[in-house]
C-alpha cells in the first residue's frame, strides 16, 4: 500500500480562546453570580491555554459538516488523476456523525458520487484514522481492491459541548471539549508492492471510562455497571489521567518495538491532544524537534483528523515529500494507542 495523496479542509469560522470564553459568559451570566462566572471563565481560559491552543476553526451558521468533507475530497482528487468512480472502498473513521445508522460512509459516497465503491465506518476515537489505514492495507493486500479513500470529519463538535453550568466546579470533566477544533481530511491509498508500513496498536480497556460520549443506552453496556457520571450526549474526559496514562503507554510501546525504536525518521506527527503532551512524548522517544510537525496551536484537538491534517499541511508547506520516512503517534479514548512507521 502507498498513500497517494492527502488533503484537508476546515470550516470558515476562525475562533480564539477569547471567543469561547465570551460565549460561555453569554450563556451563563443570567444564572451565575459574578464570582462563579469569573471562576468559570478563568478555569476555561486556563485550560485552553494550558493545552496550547491559540486558534481553531468551527462551522459557521450556513455551513454543514458534509460540505467540509466534500471539499476535502474534491481537493484530494484534484491532486491526482483519480475521481470518485475510481474508488473501490471508502472508510469513514471519525467520531462526529449525524446518526448511528446507517454508516456515515454512505452519506459521503452519495455526496461525492462514489456509487461503485463499498463503504463502512470505523470508530476508534482519536486513533480512528491510523486504524483505518491498517484496515485499508489489509483490504488492498487481499487483491479484491485496488484503490480506496479514508475520510475523517470532526465537525459539528460544538453540539457535544456542555455550555450551561450551575457552578464553576462543574466544568472540569467537560473542559476538554473546548480544546477541540474542526477539520475534515481525505486520504487516497492504493496497492503497492514496496509497502513498508509497520503498525503497533495497544488497548488498555480498564480505562474505558476516562473519556466518553454516553448514549441513552450507556448503562446497558457499562463494563462495571452503574449510570454514566456525565450528561448523556456530552463529551467528557478526565483529561489529566487520560493524558498521563496514554503518553506513558505510548512511550513504553515505542521503546519496546525495535522497528520503531531503531528507525530513522524524516518527519513525525502526533495526535494533537495538547502541545504539552506531544512535547513530552517527543522528548521521551528521542524525536528531534525540527522534524516534529504539531497542529494543536493553530487548529486545536481535531480528534481523528489530527494526523492526516498534519500530513496535508506538511505537504502544502514543503515539509513532507514523497520518499520521506514518517513516524505517526496517536492515543485516545479506550484507552487506545497506535504507532506507525512508513515511507510516504
């Protein structure tokens, strides 16, 4: 397998931490006293700043997620001689979606005209794109498929946020939502005999409750029983615990794998949960600062889109070229971690 091209698209509305804080103030000043409102604003601003976010993008009033997806797909087709009918499969690998059924891949294929492809969704939180890349490799290796596309779209995430609070103390589990940015990506892949992809995935399911978006049926599937401890349909995370455990597990997995540990890299990409956590991992595994390509400060935590967004930006900026040795590092809810080494 080889990656033929990768593209990205972001919504038109650029937002800053000040924009988010002002919106929180507008939503809560009618029912919180001045002291609690000030605490809420300070906690929110400090959390976003600590994660390293300076700006990000979100859907405008007249924009829809499917439009951002279509734009990313059109851009990636324009970089190649491919068109939608040339695709044998489409994998949608994101958290954001409009329905649990049918697979969102169907909506995307309908929009772009990929009527001859087969498609399905793959859900693995922030690790989704890298998981989909390994699945795509298997599909191409079986010989039945020649060309495919992996699509991510983390747009419309504001609907998962909790905006109304009874006190500043309620913010903590919902703070990570406000570090999330919106982006869509499209990655074209095809069969290639010079495949040198090397993947490592690990799960630590005992931490499955550290980051959740519970559904009304959450209690029916709780591994340890009990009601969800946060609002149904709202994104929540015990971020400090999640980042601490995930980063340590990533570092451990990297050093334990000789293919990853002993390889040379030209450029490296990490899932941008926060600038601080990415920097900690980078230093701990010995990746030089000048080859690491972060995205959080300009785009926020774009969840499953973070790595392909980084790839696309790096190509556009002339920092990623065909033949470069690439390292990818991701971690997310589950806890699920993934690492990969390949030639772009």
